[in-house]
């Protein structure tokens, strides 16, 4: 078992580079199946989830290599159309391979996806959109079998702007005849990045980042060179850590606009935040003040993925903060662990009332990816030593997490038993 040993109470100072976005690179890796050519992706973080996606591509027949942060995928040969059960269980986003495999091979076989335990996470919206585009889908022994002999574009109205369902529909639509319009599409920056990649590959896609996306069927056939956008959730996590610990931290290679709602909360709590180009500098007050109500929403609202790290910062503030989680029904599991550090958090359904106080070190366990990062933020700000266990979650989404924190002056050590 792996864990971090954290000595809390160090002020954070210095600058930290932000990696490429996990939630952007995963659908883009899946999209490399479409063009049957060479895809060169820069700024690819080396994460467990990215390694799983690469394993899926290799299983399907692609040739994949990595040099530094550049991953090259040659999808000339794709001679399988299934994703092995173990890789599906490994991460939720493996479901994003459904659309591209279907589009490339005309059929796909996947088992139901795994991933973070933050709610039920059904895939009904993905399946109903693909059915409307002409896919015949049945379930067999826990597997989803999908066949498409005649995919036809049409209007797809999503009842909720699901990120994954938007991506799967967009990817499948590239293989449809006619025009597909995705209405009430997710507007996350990662969708815009995927659209950008598809356009470079030759797809006719308009509207990424808007709530209606139009895809005119035309198989993307061009080779692509693309740079993955910066990870806004990693950036927000470092901002929360700096705010909780005090000091002054500069993020480089970040996109300020993508973390606007998080920056606003931290400003309201007394931080000074300046941005210029792709850098963001946060100067923390001696102690954070209270924050206005934080309600998670689809982009451009406050991101559910930043709720846990911001809650960890709020646990140390003077005053209180109300968190309302509207996206996932089970995304306060980190709260019980924060309470082990002395946090005052009262939960009622999807609402958590946090009253700040001095935290103390404790032995805690990551509950999911962002929950795990939140425990590290709290441990850094607590008095005394903490042990944060179950790092497999954090490894899924943060590249060189401990090393980056150490470079800012944190006392954190990884132990791999
Ligand atoms: C993506 O998950 C992200 N993952 C998540 O990040 C992120 O929390 C989430 O979007 C919301 O921003 C990746 O991009 C790989 P959704 P996704 O479909 O696509 C319900 C992280 O920590 N829903 O927008 O799975 C669903 O249950 C991860 O990096 C349906 O009901 O999210 C949820 O309540 C965790 N039916 C809501 O929609 C469906 O078919 C939002 O889910 C699909 C979704």
C-alpha cells in the first residue's frame, strides 16, 4: 500500500508547472482511433488513467510510443473492437472508447465501466444518443454489444449536459451520414479541445464550448499534431493548497479563464490573485476568510472536481462556507476523513456546512481522486503529521503531485510498501 507522510504547517512559496488535462487527453486518445493515421499529442501527463487508455489503444492494434510528454499514436491498424474487462474496470472514462470503436469498426464490445465511486454514474445518455444515431445496442452478461451498419446524423437532445455523453456522441457523429446536432451539449473546455483535435483530423465540427454542437459527417482522415490544454482541476488544487497553507504560489502553463469560478471563491476568502497570459499568482492571507455558497454546476459553473480541494481549504478558514453538490450524489465522502483531522463539517443530503478551525494531523484514507487531493491539501495546512493512504486514487489524476508540492516547500514523502 502506498501513502504520503505529510508534516503540516509549511507555507508554500514558488512556482509550479501545470500538466496537460487528464480529462482532455483521455477522450483525445480515444479519438485517435478515428483517422487511421499518425497522431502526435504534446503535453500528455503521465498518469495511471492515461496509461490505461494507452493500453486500450494497444489492445485494439494501435502502435503507441511516449517520449517525454509527447505521445504518438499510430492507428493505421485497428484489428480488435473490444475493451478488456480489466481495463474497463480501471477507469470510468474507458466508456469514451465506445463511440470511436463503433465509428471505426462498425461494432464494439465493452463491459460496464469502473472509476471513482462518487455516485451511480449511469451511461444511459451515452447509449440513448448512440441508439438515435443508428447503433443497435444490447447487453449480454455485463457486456455492452454495439453494432452500427448505417449510422445517420440527426438531432440529439441531451437531458443533462453530460461531459462523457457529449464526447461519445460527438465522436460517433463523425462516422454518421448527414448532420448531427448535439443540443444541450456540455461546454467544458475539454470538449472544445476535443473538437479542436477532430477539426485538425479533418472532421467538420462547429460549436465546441457552446451548448449546440454540429457535426457534418465526414470521416476524419488527416494526421494530427495537437497540444493538450492545461489541467484546470490540477491548477485549482494547487491554488487551494496555497490558499490553505499561506504564502505565494505562481502556476505556470495554466489557463486562468478555466479556473475563474475557483479564483473568485479564493478572492472572496481574502486571497489576492493575479493572472497574466498563462500564469496565475496567488498570494494568501494569514488565514482565509469565509466564502460565499459554493454550488457545483456544469461549466462555466463551479466544477464538481474542485469541490473537495476547496472544501479542504475552507476547513482551515475563519468563518464558514456552504457547499452544494449538484452533479454527483455521493461526492462528500472526503468529509468524514477531513473530520478525522478535526474539521467541522455538517452534511445534510447534498449540502455541507463547513466551519473553519485549526486542523490537526491524522491518519486518513483517499476516497476518490479529488477527495484524495483534498486530504493532502488539509494535511499540508494541519498542525502535526498526517498519513494519507490509498494513493492509487491520486495517481489516476495528478502528475508528480508530491514532487511539485515539495518544490513549493511542502514537507511530504511518499512511501510505497
Ligand atoms: C467527467 O465525467 C469527468 N471525467 C469527471 O471528472 C467530472 O467530474 C465530470 O465530467 C463532471 O464535470 C472525465 O472527463 C474523464 P458527466 P463524466 O457525464 O463524463 C449523470 C475527475 O475527478 N449522467 O458529465 O462521467 C452522472 O451520473 C472526474 O477527474 C447520467 O445520469 O460526467 C452525473 O450525475 C471524476 N447518465 C452527471 O450526469 C449518463 O449517461 C454528470 O456526469 C451520463 C451522466
